C-alpha cells in the first residue's frame, strides 16, 4: 500500500467513496469528492510547475476564504491566479 497521504486517500475513497470525509457546518464532502478536489488541486499545481518533492504551503486566515478556494476547485475558476 502507498504510505503517502495521496495513497491513503485513494485507498479509502475506493472502499468508502460515499461516506463523509469532511464535515464542516452544514457542508459534507464524501471521500470521492475529497479525492476529486485533491486531484484537481494536484493538476493545477502541476500546471504551475510544482513537481514531486517540492514543498507547497496553503495559508488561509479565515474559513470563508478556504471555502471560496474549495468552490473555485469545484468550478475550475481561479480568480486569484488571474489577478
């Protein structure tokens, strides 16, 4: 089994796809949805030149901004990157 975060998430998503992975207030993400978001984020980072072994930090001061990032990941919209 792949001992990375990605490998663990992928393995759990295969067997518990519809089960809740993240619960925040009224919002719930299943393992399948979380894996999909992680895959999209990975694709964006890769397109920006991030490679295996590179370090990436995500800093969000407020939860609403984090939610906006999640919505952008769902729609593929990257308003901050275009600015």
